[in-house]
C-alpha cells in the first residue's frame, strides 16, 4: 500500500478556513481513497507528505527528505493575502514572506484551491514545483438543509428575530473580509437582520482590530455579532439565516461559501475576478453597499427570485460534490506516486 502523511497545525487556531479545509480534505481521502494508507502527523518515511501549514519544523523536515519523499504543499495564502489579514512589523513581514516562498519552492507539487491563483503563485518566481488546482470540499453529512422547527429553535437560541429576513456573514473579523461594508449595508436595510459569525482568531494583530473592536461595542440594532463559534455549531447558524453575504475584498475559495451552498442558501459576494472560475453565475454579486442592498432586497421581497437563487446554490454545491473532488484527489495522488517511485529508484542507485 502507498502511504500519505498529512502534516498540519491548522486546528491550533479556531475559526479559520485553513482548519476547516484540512478537516474536510483529510476526512474525504481517508474515507474514499483506495490503494493508500492516509495518516496524520506521523513520524517515519512515506511515499507522499502533504503539508497543509507552513511550520518551520515542516520546512526542515522537508529539506532532509526532499530526495526520498514527494512533498505536496497546500497554498492557503500568498504574501498579498496576508498583508490584508495581519498587521506585522516590516522586518517580520519581510522575513516571513521570504520564508513562505522558500517553503513553497521546496515542494514537488503545490495545490491551490482556485485556478485564479496559479499565475499569481508563478508571479513570485516559484518555478520548480508543479502547480495545480483542486477545489475545496465540504461534506453534506455535516452541512445540509434543516427543518423549519430546527431553524426556529436556532434563532431563539442566538437571539435572532423569528420573523425577519436574516443575512449571515461568516469569517474572521478583519478588514479584508469586508466587515465595514457588511455593517454599512445593514444600516441601509433596517428591516433586515444581519448576523456575523466569527471573531479575532489572531487577536490584536488582525488587520483593523481597533476599528472593528469599536464597532463591536455599539453595533446597529439590526446587527448581531456572534463571535467565534465551534464548527459543530455552524450548520445551525447557516440554516437559521435566509442567505449568506460575504463582501470580502480578497479570498482563495472560502469554506464558508461551500458550507452555505450545502445548506441551499443563496450567496452574495463582492464582484471580484477570483470568483469567476469557481462560482460562475451561481451566486449573486455586487460592487458597492448600494448594490449589495439592492440584491438582498430583491430576494427578500420576491419569493420566486429567492427560490431561484436557492436552486442555483444547490447546483453549485453539486459541482463541488464529494464524488467530483475525490476523483481529482485520487488522480493527483496516483500521479504523484510515479514521482515517488522515481525518487526511490534514484536513492537506491546513489546508495549502490
């Protein structure tokens, strides 16, 4: 049997997409991948080692084993996305970015979740690893449409109005996520209730921390901030909302969108290029708070339009089904094992 070792510390920080992505991808291949033994954070020799986070320990491990083991790096962020997420001192930022690119360059393969980022990865001079795209995945065993009774119970639990149209935002509290536009849109629509699930996962170094902190002290009456929640709570949170609204300025492929799609909820995002090749026309788009408010109002007052966008969400969910994504991972790992065999043969020749 061929062996894959997953390396990650993503779950050390709550309420971030990297951890959710890791859990879903590992669960998918452990259950569905045939011909492989998939382990997590083990020691020893493996045919493939899949790095989900960029720990310094993993980098040294990779340098020691690069001639005998195939290294796969998951690209969850690039320097510009970190610039928009965290506030780091200039010297620390430069040092970390240099390290990040060295980490990526040490791999045999890089996997990104969005085809838009393949060229952006190359633009950093990362030339040696093979770069490919495999989308994120969310299991419909965990995220699925729930009954009206359960939705009502969830609204009561979180103090959300029972009879109002509810708009949900999900993600870390940072400027890049469009939190201020989320609140500004809410202020234009006092008859609609807005809920944000997520908090300062990285504390005070989160970009916009002080400004957002002031916003949390006295938000508009129709805005509720739930803070950081366990992932097990999120299916109820998605279901108690009527739609999801993510006005982020930059993303790769948000797990939150896939989770909302699984729950058959309409999704509204900012109209930015990176969504073109992953969401196509399955989601609503806007470029300003005025446009966002118009889009939300359209489906809040028109049942037929609302149902149409629910169906589009479900179609997009099926595009990223378990079967489709597992097929892509299976093909990729099988091809990567060809390189693993070549490395093992070359190692025998060197030792002989």
